């Protein structure tokens, strides 16, 4: 009986003083009290300091996605090649003329001088030819009225006058001290410059390309193994290599132009092209990651990609158990479209998932919220 009483007293003493080294046992840490297993406490005060959102997940329509690569190209009619109006020596209208520079409609870009050419000054010759043809035609007008010349001779004089007038109108008002000015045909930017200052050029030789970027083309290259699905492609999302944002063609007034019926001569890929408005300053020529949107998937559970936590190529989300309490849940993923992802396993309809601020909730398990509340 005395032994039994002594044993009970020893147990009670250990509870208050500790039995290993005589020191009191440590109290349960606040971290342990706030994060039991995979459940994390994340207060409203912490959520208010970040971009935080919770979304109730319900079945919706998603789509099959073909992920590939592509390139942003100018749309048809959005480029113009500037050519030399005659042979001569080319010079730049400005020392600041360079590829990529913005230009306005009618802005002088080049000057073409023919004064040092054996044929003589082109402007002077064209103007003289025009004046001579005009005077000849005016005489023919009077002579044919008096039946002095035939209708055939009159018609010949008229054709020569019209030809000379067209040639002169093309350069009229463009004569400068350094030669004939060659302007930009529309507002845009210099895509390339194909000549150097002081270079001799011939009539019709390309000098530069001016491009507009109001409409652009997204050209995706699709593997031949996806050929049966091409007819179901309706739109696309894309992300350029120089920016993190994912664009949707729907927000850019985009439309499907065409998909190829076969691959190129030396290619294993089939082109799929879309046209869209360049409302965001997208750079023509840029390469892009492309998500082609195909056949619908009904009753799919879908999350924004911002809800995912990646740990060693395993993906997790945080589900709201109750107010300020969140449970870590592994999920198995399906198709992705660059913005959202289909969840195949791990979620149920009605689950409330953290869609913004998931990483901060993860850090809360270690009580390390950047700039946030510390328990």
C-alpha cells in the first residue's frame, strides 16, 4: 500500500518537475499548437496583408489542351517594302534612322540623289519630260478639233502625257537639296533597313520595310500525332519568352485563321494560325509557348495555376477546413491551358481552395510570413 502511494506521488512529481534532469518539461510550442500535421492556421490579419483569395470549386467545362511552341508574326497587309524610285545614291534623312524606330505616315526616311549619275538629275529629267508631254498634248487637243491631226495621233499624245504625269506626280514636292525624298507609306516602325548611306541603288531596289503592329498572327507548330484533333481547335492561349503573362486570344479579339492540311517539306509539324489585335505591345517576331484549346471536357474540377504548390514535382493545394484553418491536400492534375488546370484526383465539389496566397499559407506552417503576422 505504501509502495502504491509512493509510486503515484512520483508520477505527479514528474509531471511538474521532469524526471530526466530535474528541469521542467518544455511547454507545447505555439507553432505546434497552430500547425497540427497538415492543418495550418492562417489568420484574417495575415490574409489582409497579401493578395489572398479562397474559391469554392464546382464542376465546370474545361477543354483538352495541346501544348506546343510558336511565333508572333505580322498580319497580312501590315508591312510595306519601301523601294527606290530610280537609280542613284541613297542617303538617310536622319542620323537617328535605325531598325525599330517609330515612323509616321509621310515622314521622309531616305533621299535619292542622281546629280552625280551619268544620266543626269532624275527629278529635272522627269519634270522636263512631263512639261514637254503636257504641251504636246495641249497642241494635239487643238489640232484634232480642227481635223489637222488624226484621232490616233491625238490618242498617242494623250498616253504619253498621262505616262509622264504619273512619273512626275510620284516625285512632285519631294525634291530636296540632297535629292528626292522617299517617305514612309504609313505609321508604324522600321522593321529593317536594307541599304547603307552612300550606297548606289537601282530603280525598284528595296530600301527598308515598314511594319504596323495593329494586328498580329500567332503561328503554332503542331506535331503530326495531334493531326486528328486539329479540327476541334477553336482558340489558344500563349505566353511570350520575354514576359510572364499568359494571353488569351479571346481578350485580344483573336480568331482562328487556318490549320494546315499537311506538314512542310522538311518539317514534322503542321502550322495552325490565329490573328489577333495587338493591344498589349506584343513584339512581332517573338517566340511563344502556345496552348491550343481543343475538345470540351464536361464536369471538370478546375483550379487557377496560382493555387498549386509544387514540392519535388508533387502538387498540393490548401483547402479551408474552417475559418482561419487550412489543410494541405495532394492533387493529381490533368490538362493545363496556361492559366488553369484540371484536377483529376484530390478534390471534391464544394471544396474551398486557396487560389491566391497559397505559398504564404505554406510558410505559415513554419511561422514565417514575409512582412506578415508572427505568432
